[in-house]
C-alpha cells in the first residue's frame, strides 16, 4: 500500500513523499492516520536530526516518519493480534514506549510508524506494551490531543508533598493549595490549567503568567474567573512583561510561597523565578524540555535544605495518563480543544513543523488525508467570504465558543478532498 508521509532525513531536512509500505508481518497492524497534532518536541527533533536522542543514526538512508500525537482507524491486523484488534476500530496510542530500555518512539525513530502520514504500520512492541488502545470517542482530534494532555496529567501526578517529620510522599499537587504556572498561556499551559481546574485535588489558588497579552486574553476567555470562584478556586492571569520584580509581585498573592510551581519554558530566568516563589515543601516541576544539553539555572539550595523545596522534571505521560485524558474528555470534564488554534492538511505539516516557534497561537492540528493551508480558526469568518466551507466552519465553531469541535471535524472530513 502506498502512503504519503513527512519524513526526517537530517537536521532541518523534512520531506513530504509518497512511497510503498511493506506488507505487514504477523505481529504488526496497518492503520489509517486521520489526525495528528504537531508538538514542539517534533520541532526540536526536526532541527536536531541525528543529534536527537530518539533519532537513529542512519536516518539519512532510512528516514523516519514525523508526528506522535495521532489517531485513526485500524485497516489490517496481523495474526498475532486478531483476537484483540479488528479492522474498522478507531485507535488512540501512547508514543512513550520505553521498550526494553530504548528511547525509540513513533514520530522520531521508526521508518514506517508515525503520525504525519496517510497510512503506517504499528510494530509489535506497541501492542505488547499495551500502548495501542481502542478509541470509542466521536472525534479523532480528541484522541490525538490525549497525548499532549497526558503530558500535563503526568506532570501533575508526578508532583509530591510530605508532612514534617514524615518521609512518605503524597503524590500529586497539594489539594486546596496554591499553584503557579509560569509562561503558561500557550497550548500546553492551557491543557495544564484545564486539568488542574477539573480534578478532585484542585488548588484553591491558581496564578498563570505570560508575557503575551493575546495568549492571556484567550486563556481568560476559556477559563472565566467568576465561574471557578463559585467552586472555591481563585484564578489570576498575570501579564508580567512590564513588572520589574516578578517574584515579589507573584508572592503578594501567596505570601508564604506556592505549593506547586510549573515552569513551562526552558529559560533560565523563569527557572530561577520558579525557585524563588516556592513555599515550604514546595514542588517545582520543570515541564519544558530544553534543546541545549548544557542548559542550567540557579537553584536556592538553602530552601532545598531548610524549606524542603524539591525539583522534578517530567517528559510525556504514561498509558494510564492517556486513558485518563480520554475518559475525562469523553465525560466532558476537560476540553483539549482549548489547545487548538490552527487546522491544516498534510501538505503543510513539514513547513509548519520547521517554523513552529514562529507561528503564533496554540496547537496546529493536521488532518492527513486533506490538502488545506494552515488556517487559524479565528480566520474562518474572513475566509468564508470567498469559500462557503470556511463560512460553515466559522458558524460551527462559533456555536462552540470559538473552539474546534467534533462537528467541525466531521464537516471538514466530509468537505475537503
């Protein structure tokens, strides 16, 4: 079967090509990819090429398929897995395989397995690890976004606290505590906020900072402070771009410091700010992954010793985190669509990946069986003056608060070739 895919040949070398997939083996599964959301991690992989830990050294002769936040339909099942999976099933998947201690992962490491393509082959280890899951939801994009949401879920599960005199760690953010998310009005920050507000051990205070007022305005729209005040959560969205002493400014909202701090950007000054606002037994999660292997920042070790401050780092989520994301999305408890600002076809996936930091907004959602320019949801209205399809998409998304939604996906798949 032929597939069309965005493939990595080396640093800054992505090519959209059509090629023949081999016949699947008895322990493999052939799938049709429908949606893939582009991750900043994919950008880092694309610009690093062989220097990336997950990319094989022979990528120049055996290029790998990009994209790891994907979902679609099962087409053909090898004999080994025919009792568990059937053609026609929708699937979600967990890309963080950790198979036999390797770093290999779809979207980085596999020649025939990744998300930025029309069809691909899922290898045996994915099923062995339980990382291929039947998906019962209505919209493919929610299964795609379960992966980035699982990163947020895993990050919050990984936080921990303890009582004085005890060495027992209570996992998760502190229930009813104070939480600060720095540089957090981007797509992953919005996912983190969404999850934090809708779990049982939610904080009583959540402060979100950014230096981009447009991103903050969008966050305020999706998370109205007055609504959450009704359930005992105070939310503040703070633009810190013009504040001289950001640490002092943030500590006025939580004078004893914050129980949980999430550093959402790999910038030394933000890491140091994160350290400076921790309270006693405060947990700092360094969420954002740097590309510089020598990246470092100062940490207040006095507070590590006397205030029990601790630092953790998380990358990705596990299979249970993905399942939790899918379950909460299906129940309407979280809304991963808050991450999405742009829609496009496979034809723009390579350029979008290589230019991701330069493109404003949040998640860029790719539908791999259509050709469509990368289009901001907020531009649907103006584009609709010349193309009725964008007009219809505008009307559909407006009925859902300006968010991408299952109805919009269904319309797109029915009206774009």
